[in-house]
C-alpha cells in the first residue's frame, strides 16, 4: 500500500510531544514535521506537561507511557479538563488489556471527545498516518463524508433550536448489508445537522441541546415520519428494514410506545419493515416500562434491537428482561477488537450467545476490509459502517436501494 494515500486525512499544525529522552523527542518531532506540523511543543516530565496542556493550543499529543512525574490517567484528566478534543498517541504500553481499560476511562472522562491511540516503539511515519486515519475525526464530517479535523466551536441551545425549526436537522440513512451475501438489507436512520458553515454534524453536537428544549419526542416523530415515507418510496424485490434509535430514557409509557406504532400505520408504513433500536441511556430503574414497550412493538411486528451492546452496565440483564430479537455490537467494540485479542474473543462469545437466543447480530463501525473479515469470521449477520457507506441523505439512499446488491460480489470474494 502507498503510505502517502493516508496523509491527506491527517491535518496537523501544532503538536505537543512529551518524552524524557531527547533522542526520542527529536525523532518523533521529525516524523511530525514530515506530516506538516509547523509548531512542535515539548515536555520532559509531568510538571512540564501539565503547564503545556494549560497554556498551549495543539492538534496532536504524542507521549511516552512512562513520562516521569505523571501517569497516563493523570494526563487524560488534564486533557479532559482543558477540553482537548484531538488525538493522543501513547507509545510504550504493550499490555492490551490495560490499553482497553485506559480507553474506557478516557471515553467516560471526556465523553469520547479525544481519540486515544496506543503505539509501539519506535514510532514510524506509517504508524502515524495509519493510526490517525483509522481513529477518524474527533469532531465532524462534511457532506461528502470527508474528515474535518478542525475543532468545532461551542454551539448553544438557541442555535440548535433555530436549525431544527429551519429543517437543517434531518434524517440520513446508513446502509446495512448481509455479511454473507452482500445483499442490501436496510439502513439505520441517523439524525444529522447540515450546518451552513461546519458541514454535517453528528448528534453528539446537538441532541442533548434539543432534549433540553423538550424536543426529543418531536424529533422521534419526525424520524418516524421520514422513515415511513422512505420505506413507502422503495421499490425493492425484498422489503428493506429501516432502523430508528430511541433512547431508553425517552420511553415514558406503554401508551407512548403505541403512539409510535400508530404513527407508522397512519403514514401507510408496514410495521414489519421497521426496527426500533433501544439505547441503554436512561435504562436504570425503568426495566418494566422498557420491557412493556419492547413487547408492544414486537407484538405489532416491529423488530427491536438492543443497541450498543456491551457498553452499558447491565447489558446481559436487558437480554433477560425484554424480548429483543436483534443485538447490535457497538462500533467501539469493533474498533477495540482490532487491538486486543480478548475483545475479539468476547465478541465471538457475544455472537454465539445471541444466536443461541435466536437473535440476529448487527456490527456497527465496520471501516476496513480487516473489520469485515473479523466480523464475518465470528458469524455476525449484518454490518454497517464507512467501509460500505457513509450515512446518506434520503435521495442518495433511495438511489442506492434501487441499484440493488452493490456489495454482493465484493463481500463474497473476501476470504
């Protein structure tokens, strides 16, 4: 592979490099200069690093796992407190289970804003470009799916409310494919904000603000209406399944769950063509309400998926509690399976468990052929991710659906 193919995805201007050894510092600095870094700041110990984090703006942080006077967790705390949202590359930590634990700590500490990457020593130019490409952007993508590396400005509730009323917040559809045949099976409806200057923003930038404005349920209604309209417009030999996300915290009662069913029927949609994905946010102490809602949807022909399986505290309990018939593996678990054998083995066991319960398994976040091969090897049923397609505006998804089975031969040829 031509390594330079990755470099356009890497945008570095200012970097912070923390190594006690001057030779290591100089070596890493030269690699960063080859990637276009124009300003490189240095730190040699914990106190020096903390001062740099407080006083310096940088796009990339590269450090040794054993910098004197500070631990990796203390580094993460300092970066999170400074609201750093870029990439962090840590070299010299080989234990993959410890890496996985630190990944989880960082994700919860800053809600996934920074991108933490572990690397071996010595670092190579290709290591930088490959890892940064795979890690993706910590912020946004533009309308064509390209990575925007610049940080996103803070957005207020009034701006989000204006955008919602103006129709800038709308549903995009990310295709889902059979991992055995390559057939297009459906898509997940995902809300996106077509920001006039920042490109297409993901829900982490605005969803909580919409909910603060008491528009969470109104947004679900809009999503259901759009999905029903798209479903009716598709002329495919086999009906495609369209998935919609509903957080557990939004499921307020069985009567509200029925309002979703009635909305689909009122729009002329067939309930059998829809999937409701229930995220684990807000599930605590609401098991009965959620179980009742899932049961009601299933009785009306709607498939129900437990979303982001493995990221919540009580995922196994949810499988016992509610009649889900689809299990979705979170993209972070797919990503971690690239790095650690034990995560891959856990995913294999999860798939076996789900199949034993008669459930289909969908893997999110398939971004490379390697991801596809791994998920196929453990017999995942369905996949979605940027390897197949970015989330598409309605018209583009409708065009894709009419083309039929565009990944069939490509998937079947992979061994």
